[in-house]
C-alpha cells in the first residue's frame, strides 16, 4: 500500500487529545489498512508543551497558536479538541474550513450553538465536518441516526447522553451517600466538566440532544428552544424512595415528532421502571433508543464518557475521511434545506408522571390530572422503553 499519507494537525492535548495520539501511535498498521493510507500527525497545539501526557509528542511540530494549524502546508485535516462554543475553538474550525481543510471535532457545544453556520460553510466548500465524538463518546450514535436509519422518518427517541450525571445518580443509590459527597468525588475523579453545572444542570446533555434532534427531524439546531432540568433537586431520600418502589432516576434526553416540522425536544430528570432497558445503563454508559417508521425500535449502547471512548470516535472519523469522507450534508440534510422547527413544550406532551411522597407509595398519573395533585409531592415524568 503506497498511498500518500493523510496529515493531521491536532489542537487540544488534554485527556482526549492524548488518547488520540496513543491510538495512532499504537495501531499505525491497523489504521493504515482501514483507511487505505498512513494516518500521520504533522503538528499539535496545547496549553503547555512541557506537560507530561503519558505519550510522546517529540515527533510533531508544535504551534503555540492553535489557529496556525489551519494554514500549515503540512496539515491536510484539522482536529479540534479544545472545547467551548466561542474563542479559539470556533475560530480554528471556521479558519480551517475557509482554508479548504476538513475538520474533525468532539465539540458538542460549538455544534449546538453554531452548527448551522459551520455546516453551511463546510458544504459550500465541499468539505467534511465530522463530529462522531461529540455525542455518545465511543458509541456510534451519530452514524446510527444519520446513516443507518436514514430510510426512516424518526418518530421519537430517548437517550441517556451524560455519563457524569449517570455516575452521580448510580453512586448515590449504591453508596447511600449524600448528593454533595458524590458530587465532590465526581469532581476529584475528573468525571465532571470544568464547570460542573454544564453536567448537573443538563446543559451538556442539551448540546447533544440538539445535535441529534437536527439529524432526526431535519431541523436547524435550536439550542435556545430546548428546555432543560438537571438533577440538582434530586435528593438521597428521593432516590431511595424511587428504588424501593420499582423506579430509578435518570437524566433523560427525549424527543418526539408530532407532525411535519412540529417536535418536542427536552432534557429532563425523570424516572424509569427499574426493570427497563434504560435502568440498566449505569455509571459512564450512554444509550440511545430510537423508533423509526420502518425499522421499529433500535438501540445503541456503550461507553459515552472518558478519554478512551471519545478518542476512539475521533480516530474513526479520521479513518472515514481517509476512505473518502462525506461532503454532502453535515446533519443528514443539506444545511440550507434544514427546517425551522416548530417546538411544542414538554408540558403539553401527553405522558405518565410519578409523584414521590415521603413514607407513602408513589402515585402514578397522566398529565391530564397534573393540576389536581401537584401539591402532593415531587413530580417526575415516567419514561418507558420505546
């Protein structure tokens, strides 16, 4: 195999960036066979060149200014692993696309906020903009929704898309420790974002749901239309009460199609039956359950958190581009053809709810009776399997 090497510039050498380097260094022959050409790193950029990352960067050119990766002659493709929806990350991605270089990113916040404009720029220049690692870590949720299920009109989907809150809820339940104590442990172990509220208040999950909703329903990313409730109001006694009565808490991303262009997207801390598929998804795992009009129900489950799974998805995008990439549509539909979604509030969507009451059996009711019993305890939506 004598194909010309494909040369990458990587911006961001944290846990995920280091994981990408490790995979490329450990499996060069395997990846060359998969991609049809050698995958090589020409240059990298990070905050501290001297930092011990557990993997050597001595063979790569260093750029103090990450944006310069987008104009280097020895970089064919830019990999953005900096994070954040503005600043250097956004400028780097835009500059790379304007300079004719494909982009791979794991940046869900950037795509949720600026995805439409970036998709238009990539498609105008006929360049791949790949982001498998932005949702689900190493679990191929983007490929499932955009490619495997493309023949279907997606009717609804449910997902657990934030491994950090999943860990917190599981750990509180299993250890009997307080919410604050488990939050402190999650911070210490690096399970939470630098700003923990991004996880705890549902913002991280909302970014991912925004991306999946665009693919599923062919609508423009609309983060500002997406209601989010996090796990902050859930206490140890709530978790114990639910568990003893056959329910389990999860931070659920859910979406439903009502009619053409009319949809609901929401992130909601709710309850699932303890014997359900969603209940078994524990710790750092993620799951996506989808109902299509032709295929019926499908699910995708795996590790959604951690540097290894996320780096795996980034390298998979590298291989995809080596094979020929995709330049047709970033969100499954041409960016200029994405619809303005007509959003219905989750409060107006029929469903079942559970009232958790101290020292009493939970009360299950439909939302038609919500006003009658809203003072009787804490109310949570009940999610059943698709």
